């Protein structure tokens, strides 16, 4: 037996575990903590909207109207983007860079379509930001979410070009934490929007 080889453990004993082998990646911990804070932030905005709604006799006031059908199409587009983002993550784990780039680009396109439809929706509204408590809550909630989606699109652009850098050894387990966290963030903004859509556009 070589002097450098590790001796086998005695019968009935196992080697001690190395904690470093089971420690989560710092980027995972950081993003999860950040998403938890984002969840509390949106929960506060939801509570504000519902409080204003409960304190107002006519809601929405001044004949303000929203069109759930048009925004519903944008909602379907955003939900579909969650599926394509999941496929991009799977391709990255398998080391399929071409598939990862294709699905990520498709996800980005769906997200950009959603953002564009939101802008069109804003331009066709019959109420302004300062008109009432309802209009203010509407634009603040949907506008902040719009900015979050924009941030996700920026993250996709960064990840897409990073996959072309040979020094990052992109693909497989090495880049999995970063891709996973981008995916979790995108799922988060999708779920938040579904809740927003139900609360603002469907709740009578």
C-alpha cells in the first residue's frame, strides 16, 4: 500500500463527512435571501392595495376601467416564458450551450413582448397616476413589477454573453448556481404577476 493512500476505515466505522462538500453556493444563499426580502416588499404593496380597496366605497373610482382580456394575453406570454426558462436551465445543466442560448433567447423575447404589451396598456388607460388612490396603486404595483421584469431581461443578456466566454467554462455544474438563481428569479416575477393580475384585473 502506498504511503499516500487513505487507509480504509475500520469495520463498522465510516469516514467523517467534509462539510465543504455540502455547503450551498454563496450566490444561492444570497439570491434566496434577496428574494425573501422581495417577497416581503411585494406583500407590503399588496396589503396597501387591499387596504385602499377596503376603505373606498366605489372601487375603482371615477369610472376607471381595466381590460382583463388584453392583459390576460400578456399574462399567458409571461407564464410561457417560465417554461422556456426552465428548459434553458436544463440545457445548461446538460452542457448543451446551443440549447441554453436558444431557450434563453426565446425567454428574453417573450419577456420583451410582455414588457411591450404593458407599455401599450399604460398608453391606453383612461386614468393618470395622480388621479386617485386606485390609479396610484395600479401604476405603482404594475410599474414596480415592470422594472423587475426589465432587470430579469438584463440578467439574461448578461448570462447569454457570458456563455461565449471560454474563461468561464460555462455549462454543467460550474455555472449551475448562476443559471439556477436567474431561473428562480424569473419564476418569482412570474408568480408575483399572476397574483397581481388576479388582484387588480379579476377581483371584482
